[in-house]
């Protein structure tokens, strides 16, 4: 086996990646070594690399020189001696959300609530994330990475590596819809519906049998593409052209929607989030996955009287990843809508630029490692 691999590493914040040759790691007893085939580049990646140290000093970053890359898919090429049910050759998506395994939350089966919860190749959520980065310093912008066997989502042959590398934001949307109780017969408002997160929410809502989707965004051309996915089930509204509550109630017999998924990113005005909450029926549920940065002035009295829930949701677990792969295999989750834009690792700077010029969520920018085409 080869001894060295290429890895794009950030040596100094504010500079470009350099392509370094480093040793291929050996997996620990409960870990695997994955030969990375594709790694998604999410819209927020440049912010994390350039600004998070200043914007969110409480969120630990991988120590420098750092390997980034959040959504990696590839093949298992080596397994640790204690790994029982994953074999060499398995196609996988690596869920980068990594927990400590032994704190209260982890032992209670809630890994995402672990106070050491960390996204490999991205950032962590607590001081103990430093320990996780020490154990797992590799990520998708390297040719190989280690990961706990328990983080792997099996990828069926019918799902390409590029599409599998889109699982992160798809999974975030899926977990939000599950927390909101989305199912057949329900109605869902999705704000930011043309973006990477929002389009994922549309695709998953369709897959889960949601009866009517109200898609809100600014870009009319992209909204039309969203509507074309299922014109009989999707209604679209250009944000700001009509009061959201009146519009939704006109389709729901005056009730309002069952669910509101807010996928609009930080920096957006909070007025659209408030409008979405006010467009819910009594007992409705709002789930935020976009990470609105502006504080929301919530009318708790109204929320109490109307029994409206406001829920924060971060990422998704391996079980939800396995669900999505089965849905993709069965064809209920349609991944064919994505236009993949693949760049070799040497062109990672161009890939990061391409993310800025994407056609909303329809574009899927990935780093493809050599020999990954299939
Ligand atoms: Zn833990």
C-alpha cells in the first residue's frame, strides 16, 4: 500500500490551501480508513476557513495546518482490528459529526448533544472538540481519512460518490422534517427553498410524502425550477411580493401550514422567519436549520395560546443517513436534480470560487480525487 497521500492543508488563516504530501494514517481499533472519492464543498466553507476564528471564537477550529472538507464519500480500504460489520470495499459516506462516545448525552444515545460534538474537517461546538480533532485530524480534502466505524453511512451502488457527498445538507433538512413530524397529508413552508439547504428540504419533503410544499425564495428563475420538480405539490412565492400568511392560508382553507422549515442563512432579516411562524396553523412547528443570526422577537403569549413550537436542529445522525440512502436507492429521494461540478484537489481554490457562482442548491460543487470517476 502507498505510504503518502495528497492533502489540501490550510497553514495560516486567510491564505490559500497548499497541496502537501503527508503520511497516510493508520485507523485505530474501532476506526476505518476511507479512500476519499468525492468531497462536497458547502457554501459556508470559505466563511469557516477565513472568518470563524473571529466571528465565533467559542467554536473550535481544526488545529493548523488543518485539513478541511466536510462531506466525504469513498471506499473503505482498511478497518481497525475491532471493527466487526464493515468490510474493505464498502462504499460509504462519512458522517463528519463526531461525538466523544462516553459523556452523558452519548451514553443516552444523543450523540449530537455531546458537548464535544465536532464536524471533522470543519469546526467543533465545545472546548472538548480539540480532543476530537486530535483523534481525527483528517477530512475530505485529503485522499484518505480515518473515521469511527460508527460514523459510516453505507452508500448503495446506484448513488454516485458526488451525490453521496451532498448528504450533509440533505441530512440536515431530513432531520428537521422528522423533528417537525413531516408526513403524508401535511403541508410545509420552506423558506430559502432554492438554496443548498432549502432545496434539500424540498426533495426530502417530497420523498416523505408531504402533500403540499410552499417554497419561498428571492430568485424567481430558481423558484420556477423548484416548482417544476412537482408542480402539483409545490407552490412558489418570491419573498416579499405578498404577505406569506395570507398566501399560505389561501391554499390551506384558512388554516395555515403544519410545518415551517427556515433554511435561510445567517444575515437574512428576521422578518421572513416571523412571517413563517405566523403562517403556521395552531399546533404548528417551526424548525430552524439556517442559523438566523438576528435575534427573533417572539410573541411567547401567542406561541403558548396557539401551541406553536420553535425548534433548533443541527445536522443529522447515522440512522437518518441510512434512511436517506434507502430512499435514494428506492427512487423516492430524487438526487438526479443536482448538477455536479467536479474539481481535482489541485484546483481546490477554483472549486471554492465555483461555490460562489452556483445555481442555488441545484449546483453541487465537489472535489473529486484522482481515479474517482465511475
Ligand atoms: Zn459525548
